[in-house]
C-alpha cells in the first residue's frame, strides 16, 4: 500500500466507509473503527507538519505512533490489538 501524500491516504481512509467487502485481515466493522481512530491521530499530528499535500514521512509516523501509545489506555485490550495491527499495515506507506 503506497500513497502519494497525506491527501491520498485520507482518500483511502474515506473509501473504507463505503466499502462493502472486508479486507483479508479485518472485518468491515474493525477496519472502519481502526481507520477512524487512527485518522484522528494522523489529522492531529499532521497539522503540525504541513497541509494535505505533505509526504508521509517516518518522522510523521513516529509522532503518530507516540501519541497513540500515550492514549492507548482509552481502548479496550481487544481494540488496542485491532488498532495496533491496522496501524502496522498503514505505517508501511510512510517513508524514511
């Protein structure tokens, strides 16, 4: 999974809302939950770095990861697992 910039990642996450088939690893409900939860962190942290045309950098991903780590107590253990797995997949789109 590769994205040209933050805007294309947002489009991918928006498209999940209209998707009718589950991914290989997640049910539709789990993917919708995880993508929405993570998008909130991406939006919050990305605002510090620039606009929606910015590249997906490792620094951006690291800051998102740190903020998610700090906030993980707001999730149940099962939701933590789902979000962690989903974030690991999305992180592959962020470059060095």
